[in-house]
């Protein structure tokens, strides 16, 4: 039986995408967060929208997953 992972409740698209990547990695969430120096409780709070991650925390988690944080232009008209 797999590990239960709570759904993302925040409207933050960066956290939604990060959680999609975490889930797709098939790695244990706790392992990813430990390597990034982020507690599971903190990650859960990000997902629930309790508080936002710092840029350095977001970069650390992304880095463990083989990603980097980047700014992209908005679509015209937004």
C-alpha cells in the first residue's frame, strides 16, 4: 500500500506544480524534504496555504528534484 499524500489546498501555482513534481518523482516525500532541509510539517503547511515557503526553501526542494526555480513571463492580457 502506498503512502498517503494530502491534496494541495493552496491556490499558489508554484506549490501546486512542486507537489505535482514531488508526486511524479515516486520518491518518499520525507526523503525529499530531508535532503532539502525542509520539515514535512513545513511542506504540509505550504500545501494547505498556512504559510508560503521562502525562496531558498523552494529552491532547495526543487534542486533535490532536479529542477530550478525560474521566472517566466505572464501570458499577454493577464
